[in-house]
C-alpha cells in the first residue's frame, strides 16, 4: 500500500505508467490547472491510497472510502478510483484499487 498526503508526483506512484497518467488526469479534472490543484491539496489536504493485491482492507481510511464513496471511476488496465469526501472543505480519500481487488468495491 502506498499512502500519500500531498499532491502526488505521478513518477513516484506504485502504479503502471498508463494507470498513473490516467489517475493524474482524474485528480486534475476539477481544476483549471495543476497549480490550482496543488493549492487545493494544501488548503484541504486529501489522502491518496494505492492498494496492492496483497494489502488488507482493514485500515479505517480504506473502510471509510469503501463505505461512503462519492464516486467510482475506471482507470486504465482495469484499475478503479474511488473518492470519498471526508469534510465540508472538500478533503477526501482517493482510493486506487487494482483489478485483483475489484471484489471489494460495493
């Protein structure tokens, strides 16, 4: 499991390159540009959790994201991205799920 609490550097994610690029596009989508996205992540810190096939889903943040997803969207190579909003400022938990764990998605 990889947990990141700041705007992610896509070159350092534990993901295949095409999945990381797709994730980056999804994270950037609500913003005008990367600078706006980075500023938001500073003001309303979010968490990006990248699961690996052997990971347990017993972590409280993972359970929250699975229980209260705002949305789920597909990424390249059958990965899934879930977002759960955690407070009124818009902070959230982004959960990247590999295809081997797709059965955990409600």
